[in-house]
């Protein structure tokens, strides 16, 4: 394993209520020494803040001896003013006068022209620990661009809201590589952004014979079993439908199913990713069947909603609300398949892949990272037919990635 530059501060054991420091605060405690005298670029969004809500953009812009020369906008933009999926355009940040280059639009990867005026590209974004969230794809292709252009890359690390122990899902297969599944990692991968950057770099995943000069500024005070609430850090929504840390936990519960417009998953209501509702569902019956499965760490209750937008807007829908009672034990990503299984048995005329938008099946497969999941499941709508395939890579990835752990 390559010897990396790690800036690791000694700290006392975390006590109840103690606050975790994100990488930007650890860097500031060092008086920004790793960036002094360098021309700096920054990939960030509104989640890039310290614990007093000061943006990393402004902190680096004002840091003595640090020259912040360029900003790079991922999905939603550096200031969070772009809707999901919309292209981001180049512009000048009015608060700093610094040029903002889009890395979510025509250029998903920084071009040589975008990198010519920097020595090091810094990444500071709060991720949600799920492969289909595009920020880790942005990080990986930016690492590739820096390796190609001889630029340094630095990750200001942040906690994984799903913790550092949970791994679910198969590795992405070649036929399903896309910006929502850019690298061969599981759907839930159990690493912080800094740890993932190390894994991608050392395992040769940013490109053939490519390695970037990588520095990780670690979080101070985080442990792998911590929830985000336990960190004491403020939550900044990384995208409109992840308004709180609990929504980050729910995202893998329903996000795959949400790709095929089969039912409302809480998007368009007040509980994004926490619901499974449709006009043809009986809420009490579905809740009873889901609870009868005795899924570890999960409970379900009936709910009736009228969405404000998105699927079923203005209609009276009913279904279930999902509760995660034990994050470590809960089969988050398989839950949506259990829902489809029970609905197929309850309502044979409403089987997901027979009534859903077939034009979205390709995106469903890409988010799954494999065409096999849909192919196997749609034969009989039984989770037993996909469970082994879905989990087949978890143990090997856990072993391969554990050597990059920075936290206990």
C-alpha cells in the first residue's frame, strides 16, 4: 500500500455530547500548512462548512498564505442553487469573485484548462454513504484528472451518515457503469470520502496505471459506529430531498425503486425516501404483511398521504412509513424489494416491472449496478431469488477496504 500523507491529530476519547470536527476544522487547526504557498482549487457545495456554518469556500478564501484560485461545482452547484439533475454552468462566484467551473454538465471531469491555474484540488462535500449519489463519482473523476495533469488532490474528510460498518449490494458490473454507479463498489460501501479516495487510488480504480498525489485530512473524534446525530455536527442538506441525517439513512431503502415511477416513495411529501404509497394499496394490509416478515431492525406503519408534487401529486395515496430501529441490523437496500414482493402477491395486476415505466428500467439497472437484479427478481418477485447475488461481494469488499480505514 502506498504511503500517504495523513495529517492526524491526537485527540481524547470521544465523550457523550462531544463534537466531532470535520476535516476543514482540522486543517484550520494546522494553520492550513499543507496548502500554504499553493494555488488551490475547491470542489464543494453547501455542506462544506465548519461547525459554526462558515463555508469552506470563505474559510480558504480568507486563509493567510492560501491562494484559492478556482471553484468546481458538482450536482446542485457550489451554493446549492441548482435542482437535481440540472446542468451546472460556469460562472463567477459573487461572494469571492472566483471562477466556478461546472463538473456536472458537459464536463463531468475537470479539463486541463480548468486545472491549469491550481497546484492542488481540494474536495469537501458531505456524502450520504450510498453509491448512486453522484458526489463520489465527481470525486473519483476529479482524482483521475489531477493524476493525469500532475496536480495534487486533498480530501477534507467528513463522517459517513450510514456509519463505517454497513456494506450492502453487489459491485458495479461493466454493463452498468454510469455516473450513478461510476466505480466497482457496493451500493452501501461503509467508508468516509477520504477512505474511499484512498481505496479508489490504491486499488487502481481511477484509471489504468494512474495514481494521484493524495492527502486526506481526517475527521477528529468520529468512530465507525456513530450516527450523524451523535457527532454534534450541523446537518446541511446535500440535496433538496435529504433534509436531515435520517433521510440519508432512508435513501437506500427506497431510492432504487424510485427510479421506475412505480409508487410514491415520500418524494413530493414531507418524508422523502421513507414511504411506499400508491392509490391501489391498502395501507393496513401492507403494513401488516411487512411487519410479519420480521425484518431485523425495521418496523412499518400504515400511512395516508396526498403528495404536493412528484408521483401521485394531489391524489389520495396510502401505504407504509418505514422506521429503522437498528441501523446495523436493518437490510436497508433490500427493503424496497421486500415491498415489491409483498405487493406482487397482494396485487398481481400491479407487479412492479409489468406496470412501471419501462423507459426507466435502464436507470434502475444502473443504480443497482447490475442487470441481473431486475432479471432475477422479475421472474417470480421473490427476494430469495436475488439476496445471494445482491450480497455476493459484501464480504470481499469489506476485507479489501478495511486496510484503508482511518477510524476505529
